[in-house]
């Protein structure tokens, strides 16, 4: 059996984290919750649910939390790493849809997409305005053409997780992971997923922040 | 003319303050040198403002010398802000690195 890890970055998610861990546990045994400086009870709740919990003493952002999880999982000889959100917007029973392509060796990185086949109740403005702009920006800045550039549901094999070192601490890591996957010429596959919008997720202002982070990072590296 | 005299008096005041700060070891040597040159250059620019006027009009600027100096200082300010941003960004990354190491070490210590 290959070593499978699920990384769940969590920031003040005490309301959702229990259900998410229980759902994921049905599919993956090794769950790493990265508590990103939560001020609520996320840390203890996750520990009680039997997850491996890493704690950032201050909030550093989702990208930073994912990288912490990646590094820990790799040190534990992870073969496949799944990134999953803590707010319950993804369905754990769809994890298998992603990792089967890695197991078969058909992909190094599998991305969950909200825009293939399956129906997600994406808010109107987001579907027809924000995400198309995100796609266009990704295409212009990074030269990437995918249906869903900002999805946080993905699976990586060891090689990809090792090579892709997330530099963007904030939300720009989604685009960064894509651009590095293309840069290293990994085999990429997109798989339809369902997304349940409990809240709006990234707002337009968040999108602008992502763009700013992407540009600054381009200057820095 | 009066403006120039006032500006020079102001600069002399800052220079005195600077030497006082240096004497009391409130600033480092390199900082002292930087501000010393800064005020001396500012003083020279004010004293020879007519020469600067001629120089900038010779270079094809439509504004007067003092205006060009202001353009120039804004340009330098922008550059310094940009440098500062990059520096902050690097510091942020280092903080993340420290936080990450603490998180992983804490976990490994418990194992």
C-alpha cells in the first residue's frame, strides 16, 4: 500500500474541521491538519479526531500551511499527497477520483476542476466574471490554459510534491503550483469535482491580492 | 534670497542636531556620514540654485531647478519604497520559514 497523506490547512475552522476530518478518514488514514495560527479550538479538536496536527504559532497563510504539510509528509515518506480544504467545500469521496490517475502513473499532479461535467453551485458573478479573469491572467502571466486555475483540491505524487516548493504564503499558491507543474513538465490531469459553496470563498479583492502576490514573487525570484 | 537664507539656517540647525546625536552615540557612524552628505548636498543645491536652474534648462527641462530637484526626490522615494517592499517581503518569507520549522520540530519532539 502506498503512503497516502492528506493535508488540510486550517485557520479558525473549529465549526467544520470535525466533519472534514471524519469524511477524509474514510478514504485516507494519514491526515495532516496544519493549524495556521488559529485563535479558536481548531488545534485541540483536530488532535482529538486523531489527525496529525502541525501548529503555526502565527497565521502565515494557506500557501505557507500547505508547504509545511508537504515537507512533513515528505519526511514521513509520503508517496501521494492530497490537498484538501478545511471548510467542507470539497467531497472526500472524490479523493479516489484524483489519486487513481497517480496510482496508474498517468499523472504526476491531478487537479480538481469545478468546470468539468459535474455541477457545482458556483455563484453567478464568480463563474462568469472572477474565474474567467483568473483564467485569463494565468494564461497571460504563466502561459497556462486550464479550466479551473484556483482550485484547492489536488493530488501530487512524491516527485511533484518534492519539486514544487510553494513560495507564495497567501492564496497565489494555486497559480504557483500550476506554473511550476508546467515548468517542470509534470504530467497534469484535470478531474471534475463538486464544490459546495458554504460561503463565497475568494472575493474579487482577494483575487487582486493574488495578482499582487504573483507579481511580487516574479520580481523576487 | 531670503528663502535661501532660511533654508540654509534650517540645514545648519539639522547639521548641529546631527553632530549632537553623533556625540551622544545615538546614531551609527555610517548613518552619520549618510546624513552629513545628504545635508551638505542639500545646502550646496540651495546655494547654487541658479547654476542648477541653468543646468536643468540646458538639459531641456521646462521647470526650474527646484522643481527638477523635487521630481528627482520623488523618483528616489519611489525607488526606496520599492526596495523596502522587497525587503519586507523577504522578511515575511523568513518569518514563515521560522514558523514552519517550529511547527515541524514541535511535532517531531513529541514523537
